[in-house]
């Protein structure tokens, strides 16, 4: 029988993710790259699948708004208030995804540690 040693810093993988260990900072980095990917990494597939298209749609909306008003003479003054609103909503979604990914990953680690001690 092979000798199975566990490293103290790595937690066992989440059952739905495979061999990828869930750590809070891995989830945060994934959420920094794309909103919702940290949730998917934590095993919250539905939450991640909902956050990802919402944040992408607000990005596309901001880009479309900026590109559609490139010709100021034709469209009139640029609607900075609308762009600011869309970017603020996008920032709130992004910040929520980052904080939520960290909190959920931390809870998962605590739950596993408590289960290992019992």
C-alpha cells in the first residue's frame, strides 16, 4: 500500500470540482479575473453562472455606450451619468463576487477542518 501523506497547507478538494483544492485566495484571484468564476471554483455553479453573464453584459453595455457616442456632433453630449451608473453597478457586482468567493471558501475550509477533528 503506498504511503499517503497529506500536506498541512492544502485542503482536500471540493467533491464537485475534482482535484483542485479550494483556498480563499485562489477563489479571490479567479473572481478578480472574471466575476462568478470564483463561485464556480467554490462549487457554487448556479451563482457563478448567474454572475458571469450579468457582469459581462454590463461590460458590453459600457463599451457600447462609449462607442456609440464617439461622434459627439451626431449624437449630442455624452451621457456621463449613464456611463457612471453602469460602471458603478459593474463595480458592485465585481466587488460582491470577490468578497463572496473569499467568504465561502473560508467557510468551506473551516467546515472541513471541523469535520476532520470530529
